[in-house]
């Protein structure tokens, strides 16, 4: 299975993991008086976004071209 031309790999797993973690960070809303939690949240978001960028670059390096759907139908037509 390919998603956006990315091959199934450990890099794709880590990218999806950090993407999910980033979405979970967005759902956290600390109260105004919880300064330490806000600091940890900001630093955590920054590190997760940095890791997402790193894995996205690594995925782009090994990305395969997307298959043309018309080509599949073309081959299917001639194989009958």
C-alpha cells in the first residue's frame, strides 16, 4: 500500500506517529495559571514539528511517482 507515493517503511511509521502526536498536542488547552504545563506544551510541539519535518524530508527522498489510473485501465484492456 502506498500513501502519496510513500513506500511502507520505518520512516513512514515515524512520520505518522509524530503527525498523530502533533494533533494530540493541538487538543491540549492548559489553563492560564499552569505556566510549566504551557512551557512543556510549547517545547513539545516544537520538537514534534521538527521531527515531522525531518521524516517528511526523508520520505520525499524515497518517494515513488504516483501511478496513472488510466495506464492501469490501458493494461487491463490489452490483457483481455
